[in-house]
């Protein structure tokens, strides 16, 4: 169909308007992209940055005496991040992109009330944390029954394909520091009422000049370790590559278990001194797999529990009665 002058003009005007609209859309999209990039760039500039290699550190003191609390546990709630303070109460651990400013940091030590702070406080400056002594209830004087029967709770075997420990090679010292605060234990159940005489653990190898461990006894709630049963800070110090069966006398603590009571007996890694040029490791063996027994571990004091079908070489000597 042939258009007249007026129709041709209108068509040309419509095509011109379409081009202008297209150019306007392109400019709008380009302007939006520039605005998005600018906002993103400004958000990066304004975001609190995590310094590479930044260390979170502080010191743990007794609330009333102002003396250091040695070997207190420092952990980020629900995460495998934290450490253990040294003998002078000093602690330090590396910051992580997995941490946010509001993450809860819990500082604990046996016999003390927990202290809580947030990651933001540790990022600002080294911090002083004061722990208050846990109020102690008077323990009843235990009068032992006349007719007692010796009994063993746990595993007395010394072999196993699973192992708990850490190596001593110099090149792996970072991994050894990361081991601080880790826990390893097992569930035990008493078939009768009993008094606990001693704790025993088998150390297959020990390349260190000194190893420090903490012995922990947990009650069990909902099939998981819960509150501590003993308020005493019981530590094992192994010197000069000591290995074999290690025993701890528990009679002074008057620990009594009821028939059918389930507990967790655990060791926490606190410190190790000494390095070797070649690979060697501290090693507690465990039978694996053992469907009827469970081993539990966690990497730090506030980490999630993990469970495996195993039975470590540790046991309790008890005196039981009906």
C-alpha cells in the first residue's frame, strides 16, 4: 500500500521515537549498572575488614585474687575455633572468615563459672577475662559398704586401628597448636552401685618431653555429654616420653556411680613440649568399629560433639555392691 506524504512522515516519526526509546532503555540499564557497581564498591570499602593473620588474644584471671587461671578453655560457641590458655593464663588464636562479630566466645575452667564475650571485643584489643569461682557444695563423707566387689568399667586391651593424639614433627607445629582444647572420650555405664578407685589410659607412643591432659567426667543428657560431675581440675602430666598404662588415683574425690548410671570419661589436650625432626605421634589406641560402644570427640571446648563406633583403651577400677 502506497503512503501519502503525511503517512510517510508519521511512520518516520514513529521509527525515530522507537530509536529514542531504545537508547533511553540502554542508558537507563547502563546507569543502573554503574550505580550497582558503585554501591557494591562502597559497601566493600565501608565493611569492617578482617586483617590477614590477625590474632585474637587475652589473659584469664581469677576474679578475686587477680592471679592467672592456667589452662582455661577458650571456645567459640558451636564452632571448631578456640584454644587453651597457657600456665600464665595467656591465650591466642587466629581470626577466621568463619567468625562474625556477634559470635559468642565462652571461657571455661573446671571449678569456675563460665565467662562470655563476643568476637567483636577480641578483635578490638587484647582483653582481660576474670573468672569467678564456682560455689562449692560440701561433699558428703562416704562410708563404704562392707561387702565390695572389684569391677572394671571400660576396655583393658591395648591394640586398635583407630588412634587419638597429635604428631611431634617440627614442620607440623601449627597443627599441634590447633589441637589445643580438643577432647576425646567414651561412654561408660555401671551395672551396679559403685565407688570409683582410679582412672587408667593406655598411651601407645609419646615423643614429647611433656604432655598435659585434663581428665573430665560428664553426666549424660539426651545421649550427649552434659554437666561435669567433679568440680576438681584433675590433670595428667606425662614427662620424658612416658607411655604405657597411666593411672590416676580418684579415691580422694569420692566419686560414686549409681546402678545403670551412664557417664562420659574424657581427656582434653592442654599442652605439649618437645619436637622431633622425623614424624612421630602421641597415640591412644581404640578398637574400631565397635557397634555397642561409642567414642566421642570435639575439636574445641565449644564445638559440636561427634560420635564414632569405637572403644578406646581406657577404663575405671571400681568397687561395687548390690
